[in-house]
C-alpha cells in the first residue's frame, strides 16, 4: 500500500524527519548564536557599566572634597607684577600672581600652574600680562584662558582657585585631601 506520508529513508527515517531535524539543527544553531551574542553583549554592558561607575565616582565623589583656607603670604611680600609658587596639600601646583595695585582679592589671581597641554609648569609674566608655558609657547591671559600655542588652539584653560584677604594677609582656598581613587 502506498504510504501517503514521506518516503522512507535508508536509515529508517523519512524525508520529513530529515527536514525537521535539519530545521531543528538550524534553529538550535541560531539559538546558540543568539545566546552567545546576548552573553557577549551582557559582558560588554557590565564592563562599560563598571567603567561608567568609576568615572561618575571620580567626577561626583560621594563626599565632596574637604576644602579650607590656607595662608599664602602677607600682601607686602607680593608686590604688583610678582608671583609665587604654592603647592596645595593634594600636590596641585598653583601660581599666585599680583595683577593689581589694590589690596583686595581681586588684585590677585591663583591658577593651577600645570599646563593642560603636556604638563609643563606655566609662569606669570607680569611685563606681558600673561601666563606662559615655555615648553611649546603656550600662552594664557591673566585669567588663565588659553590664548596662544597648543592650549590656545585647544581652548584649554588653567583652573582657578578662590582667594581672600584678611588683615593684610592673602589666603587661598584649596582641597585638603588627595584625589579620590576608585576602589
Ligand atoms: S606643555 Fe605647555 S604648551 Fe605644551
């Protein structure tokens, strides 16, 4: 009697069985490939997530860094046009320059003196009314904005620190701790 189903195969199966088994093999491979991609994607996400968590923690520490006012010098020791080097407790190097004749904090400026280009030390040039980096002729205006050389081209600036004057003495506000590190 004629078999209305699939033709018999040598190993005893049918063409239908073979097609079904091929289809199931394909779908198994497809499933495994998709599962592998999903696992890889999850791994990548976890890696990026960890990196993002460290970055956010660095940028927005849970506890704001402790700041305090530290004595710089009596005003008389820093005449107009002069500058001095100051090192904050966390190691940041700062250039403090007297730019005016007056005796208020506005007559002074305190800027991080590490050049944002490649890290050389910038210095105040009172006669040129600018901060200057000798490594690649980097130039900053009196407020620390890059105006020449690589920092000028890149639009980089020097970080500024608050100053105050009390009883003829100049103080600077700086972080007291060292930079937080991811754990
Ligand atoms: S390191 Fe200052 S301009 Fe290059």
